[in-house]
C-alpha cells in the first residue's frame, strides 16, 4: 500500500501547431505529388527499357540526366567548392533582399551570376554577349513601337 495517493491520470495529447514554413512545405509536397509520381513511373520505363517509341523524348532526357549524374560522380577538380560559393552567394542575396519581392527576384540571381562569372569567365562573356544582343534587339523593338504610337497620334 502506498503512503501517498496517486493523482488521477488526466493527460491529454496536444499536437503542436504547424509553423508557416511547415505548412508551406506540406502544401508544396501535396501539389507536386502527381508530378513526382509521374516522373518515377517514367524513370522506371526508361531504365527498364520497356518504353515504347513514344518515349523517345524521355530517353533523350534520360541521356541528359545520366550525363549529369556521371559528371557529378567524377567532377572536375574544385567543382564542389565553386558550387558552394555560388550557392552561398544566392543565400546571401536572399538575406539582403528581405522585405521586397522585386529584390528577391533580382538579388539572388545577380549575386549567383557574379559568383559564377568569377569561376567561369569565358562562359560569362559568351552569355553576356548573347544577352547584350538580345537586350539591344528588345530595346529597338520597344523604341519602334513607341515611335509608331507617337506618330499615329
């Protein structure tokens, strides 16, 4: 016999409320679930070789992804540190862009581009030339459109 009386068991399970981040991730997983299931089925068909001729495009995608996988298995020297610096630049861009949606769209890609151009200057120059030409063409089209509107009035 006990000298003390035991208290009545009145315990109740209380689930902690989900944070906004957890709710967002949960929603994203539910939205993406059909697409990930489709990708898993297609990947099975591609890797097993049971795909039909209608799956030629997917086989080409499979080649692309298998090349990427092989590249990541045998990367060039210093690839992962470079990738880390570029990714960290994107995170710094997100940190600096607090409060503005436009900044969140501009800062991370810009800082990642600057980081990538430090490590891959030849590719950055090639992309810059193409982007400059494209930007010039777009500005010329805009100028022509504004000029035609101005002359019509």
